[in-house]
C-alpha cells in the first residue's frame, strides 16, 4: 500500500508493506535474517551501521550479546508492518512461494513453501518447511507470523538450510 501526503509543495510517499530492496541501506535496530558463518539464517538486530555496507548485528539468542559484522548481501530485512489481505493482497507471498521463515520455537530461518496466506492481518502464514525425514520432503505446515517470512535467497551459491530434523537439538528462543 502506498500513501501519498502532499504538504506545502512537497510530496512524501510511504510504502508501508515492502521491505527494503537488496542493497538498500539498513538502519540501527532493524530486525534482519542474517547468514552466519555456519551457513544458518539467524534472527538478529542491527546495532551499528558502517559506511562500507557492513553492519554489526546481535544474534537475538546470544546471551553474551556478542556482535558480529555482516556484509549487506548476508542480511535480509524483516517486514516492519503486516499486510492486510483485504486491501493489500499484492503484498503477501502467494501460495507455493518459496520463502525463508522462522521455524517455530527457534531463532533460525529455514527454507519453506507457503501453504496458505493469512486470511486477515492478525493471522500467520502456514509454511511447510523442507525436511528430508518426511517422504514428501516437507514437514506438515506450521504457523509463522508475517513478520518472520521473507523471500528465499541464496548467497554465493549456498542454499538455505533445511528445517531441523525430528528429535534434533536446534536453537530455541
């Protein structure tokens, strides 16, 4: 949804539903999916922005509050607002879209497929995550809040990680 305000000869355009484009500058306190050195997409917050497209981020699951520097192409900004399906259906991921989504009860993003869109702005997506332990290669659909679903992205040929295997330990919130 685009809202245009006209104030004393200036036109200000706000696009509330889109996340910043690849390569756009991010800001301190922005929530992001960050590709760590282990090849996992983690939930992180930007702490410091450097002028050379480098960002110091904090893993939200790190009790030691250590900072890690990421290049811009290893970060995906999370949406700041929810889309209302009644008025902004174009801003939602389509059914069968390939996405990165926060796996329930963890702080890691995994590759998945949208099984259904939210019916209203309060509802989550239903996402089936890739999981080799299921015959279909996908686990049963799980609810994921809109703010934790982003476009699937491969970085330098590294594929997104698949969902944790049944019974394996994985990062908890």
